[in-house]
C-alpha cells in the first residue's frame, strides 16, 4: 500500500530543471501491466526549461526500458546520501531476475503514488521526484539508449530544495545528492560556491 505523500512540496514546472541541473545520480522508476521497477541512472540532464524536458540514458537491455516503452511514463527520483547503498543495489540488479517480487520489496524501498501518472515514486531518503512522459524518439532511443521525457509533475523535500534553489548544509546531510564516481563510489553535493561578477 503506497504511503501518503509526506513532507514533500510541489515544485513549479518552470523550476523543474533545477532539480537535475547539478547532475545527480537519479533513480528511474517505472510501471506497466501490474509490474513495477526501479534502477539507478548516472546519465541524465535537463534539455529544455519550458516545457521542462530531460534526457536520460536507459540501456535497451534493462527491465526499466521494457516497462518505460510499454507505459510511456518515467519516474525520476533524486536520492540523498542516506540512500547510497540502495542506489547502488538497484543499479546492480535487474527486476527481471526477481520473479514475483520487485526491487522495491527486495530492498525495502517504500513508495508513494505519483499524482498525475500514478508512477511509483520514492520519498524516504530522497530529495525530490519528477513524473515524466516519454517523448518518442525511436532513432535516439535505438542508437544511443537516450530517452527524452517531459516533466508533468515534480515535488521536493523543502529541507533541501525550496523556492527553486538547493540548500546543502550540515542540517540536511542525509539529503545531499549523490554523484557517481564509478564502482559504487559516490561524492555528495555539499560546498556551495557563489560566483561574483568580475570587476
Ligand atoms: C550508480 C549507477 C548509475 C547507473 N547509471 C546508469 C545509466 O545512466 N543508464 C543506464 O542505462 N544504466 C545505468 N546503470 C545501470 C542500471 O542501473 C542497471 O543496469 C540496472 O541493473 C537495471 O535494472 P533493471 O533491469 O531492473 O531495469 C547505473 C548503475 C549504477 C549502480
């Protein structure tokens, strides 16, 4: 039974690109035909402010890709530091191999239900999520495994993202976003540097 939407607050669509602007590793969630799944993706980015559009690489051999192509829907969740073990686990196993179970159950990842597309989304240990519709681009998908999507709803934990801005401080360290260095090693977003105009 999905938990109710918790402390997350809606993010206006015109601010949605900010959620991925700094290149965090994301969780890609999907559902089709009564099946659901989650995998990690280090390769995603905004490609348009308005309407908010993203690109995400989803390998054609993944179970995620199968469900995304069947449903036309893609969930993107932005995990925090406390989610590192689970982010690596869901990126190192396939939902195809679990039989009747799925990775949410196997790794004890509670979900909420997306308000627009009904996607399984993660809030526990996560800083933000976005519900997206696939923009079909058969050549790009086939040749580069790159899927373009349009964001239709987004929300974030206001302890770390509010008013269109991230705040990373000592008080929200568990929600500092993950950036994959490779082989299960991540660096967290943290130190903020504000550019000043040059004289
Ligand atoms: C940190 C991390 C980042 C990853 N990034 C990507 C990515 O950007 N694109 C991709 O297709 N696979 C990526 N993977 C691999 C998939 O998550 C992996 O193939 C996964 O097992 C697919 O699961 P599924 O078959 O249940 O969909 C990544 C894995 C990890 C651990």
